[in-house]
């Protein structure tokens, strides 16, 4: 891999309180250009905190985040440095990430303007609508006129119009109907690769992740417990947490098999550190 | 033997422009001691169908058709039944488990009272008679330390334990039918596995019948015996589980399975993206915005 587009080193996110909650515990990761990395784990494991810290909208307790050659500062009151618009985020719920009172074309135009401001080439918002499979007439319409899946595609078009080097997507498909989840995820992968951007794709849905991610990071209680080549992890998980997570997914084959339920003794082993489970490579 | 029969159910929403159909003539038969899955995407009418069974439709909706609950004494019509009839059935013969146990359980009432309230009301049990039953229920749903749990409040339990307690509350009066609306959707996948196992055990041991409403076909495949697929208020397909997953008849069911990783009909990501882009949709009225 050439120089990574995004890297974090010993990133820690903590929330005040008694006791202090360490949501992200010394996470180091690297994502290259044209690489899709998935971050999976269950609710409360720190996935979103990590994503937000990476993009700079969450305070870091310690550690660093670098985008290209730049150190990512924590977002303050002022506008973020122009160069950092090369990092874009797609949120879970397009109903709240899109402005309901502005036309779709204008909102995608925001992305285009961000690209121009960085000296990148401009583009026509309608072109992005076509790329995500929407009619160009959508540009003159408002978000409420679209279904959830269509709205999320508009949000994706907006972030890609900024010609990002890195896309951070926090559960971008979980608010969508099941029939569009895999296709929207696969579309995101295609568009990122086309643009030569890297993507950090956060999801709790492992079966979708398997279809689109080059590498996968499995997170439990703020720590990465297993990481590496997606298919290797899927076929042969080493960490007990990854094993339990994969075994608990119901397989839609109609066989009526109940997924495996981890018991309390199993759960105790999930916090273990297993060095062999990290940085796994393709067989 | 069928316990719950829905026939030609129509539900419509009153709007200024006239009635708008939400459920458009569905039929469904829930057999005794079985788990019947009701699948569909958001806005397909599956939850509204479940609510209609207990007469819980909002005032803005009207229903017609028939929903009958069978018993030894004959069948009871639930649709349009007077309040006292429904009152005697809700929580007693037909109970409901909702998606989110942190809202379906009362946050300020101890678990013990939430469990015994129904029994005291419906079964006229005295406090001291209801308590052992409550303990037994907590054991059945595998909540650790049932004695201690009775005195605790919902926030002192994890999400999975809370859903187990909500199931125990629903089972308090030994109902014939359990309506479970997305009972595992709010839970983590490792916790979901435990709840599915519990549902299966309850059905196999006690003969309760479950109408399981969920959008998750993986969950259907794990526990449902029969599956009915709904779309835009109509039933597109209803079949035994294995047949539905291996030999779906309707195009819509096939398209759902094609988009589902791990199913027999799974399409490649390339095909899915191609199909997504091949149908350039202009603005369509949003499905999710329906009330």
C-alpha cells in the first residue's frame, strides 16, 4: 500500500462521567486510496465515536488523526480548514442530514463548491444524480419528495460531488429497506473506487459488509479485536467475539436453523487481546 | 387448528381527499402452536394489521372485514368489538410484544408489579398468589436472579433482558396468541439470537401461537413456520417457510431474496447496482412518510 489517505494512531475518545467512559481505546488504523474498510460491531462498542473522532466532530482524549499530510483538528466554532473538505461523511439518516428546505440540486451544489474551493475540477449536480441512479429532474425537487433509499443516494451524491479523498459513512444503509441495503452499499463502493477515494464504512450488518469491504475491523468495547482481509475473517474468525458475532447471524436459507446464542461464559472471553487476530492477510 | 383468522381485512386512512387504503383486503390464518411470520418493508401495512387485531388502530383509520379469535366456546369477532369484549381479550388471550422494551415497560414501576398487574386484573389472583407465578415467568424467559429482579426497575437491565421481561409480561395471563412486532429489531445480533431461541422454546413448550411481524427475512428463516409477505397493503405470497425461501413464486419475494446476502437467490453486487441504476426514478412519493 502507498501512503495511507487516512490514518489514526492510538486514538482515544472518552466521555466524562463517573467512571469515565472510554468509548474508543487506542485505535490505530490506516486506509489507502481506493480501499474500502469496514468497521463492524454491536451498538455501544464505539463505532460512531470513532467515526466522529476521525472526521473531527468528536473530541479526542489522546492520539492523532492524519488525513493525507494534514493533522485533523477537532472542529471548533470556525469553518473547518478548506483542505479538510476532502474528507466527507455520510450519515445514517438522510432525513436529518439533508436540508428539507433546499432543493436537491442546490445541496449537491454545496459539494461541487467545496471541490472548487480546494482547486479541484467542478461538476454539474445533475451528473451526480445520474451516477446514483436518479433522474436529473430531481435537482429541482425537495428531499421529502423521495423515498428513504433515494434520499440516501442524494446524500451520497452530495458528498462525492466534493471530490473527497476519504468518505466516512456511519451506518449509511441501516435506515433503508432491506431490499435496497446491499445495492446502495455496493453502489457506494463502486463510486468510491471510481473516484479513487478511500472509504471507512461503518455497519452492524456483517453480511452486507462481506460483500463490499476489502478489509474489516471488528470492534468490541472500544477496541479493535480482529482486523484484516474480509473474507479471511469471515471464513476463519480467530477472536471469540468475531466467532460469536458471525455465528449469531441468522442465515436466510429457509432451513429454520436457530443462530448460536453466546452464553455469559463466552462473553467473558470477548475482551481478550489476541495478537494473531489482528492484521490478518489473504490466504 | 386455526386460532386467529383474518379475512378480507381492509384498513383505510381518512384524509381530506377521501379514504386512502393502507391495508387492502388481506387474508391470514394463524395456526395453533405455530410462528407465523408477517414480512414486508416499511409502509407495507404489517404493523397496522397487527394493531387492528387488538383494536388499537388510531382514530383516523377505519377497518372492515373480519378478524376472529377461536376458542372452545366458539369464535369471537374482534373487529369492531365493543370495549368490554376487547378489554377481556387484550393481555389475557392476545398479548403483544413491541419493538422497544425501554418504551413498552413502565420506567417507574418495579418489574414485579408490571408482571402481576395483568394477573390480578384478568385472573383475579391475590398478591401472594401472583408472586410465585411472576417468579416462574422470569425463570421461563431466563432472566437471571428472578427473586432480585422483581424489585428492580427496567433501567437496571440490559436491552436483551428488558425484552425478555417484556415477553414475560405478555405471557403473564397465559395468552393463546402473542403478537410480536419487530421484537428483535432494536437488539444486537448476539442478543437477538437468544430472544429467537426463547420464542421458539415458548411455542414448542406451551403451544402459544405467535404472529411475528418483522422486516428481517433472516429472522423469519430462523424461527417462522409460515411466512406471509406483504407489500403496499396486500399479501403477495404466503407459504411454508422452506418453500418461500427456496421456491418463491412471486416476483416481489424473489427480488427481496435477491437483495439478501446469504439467500439461495442472492444476486451479485454488480447485478444489484445495475438494477438500481437501470431504473432511474424521478421523485416518487415517499413510502416512509405515510403515517
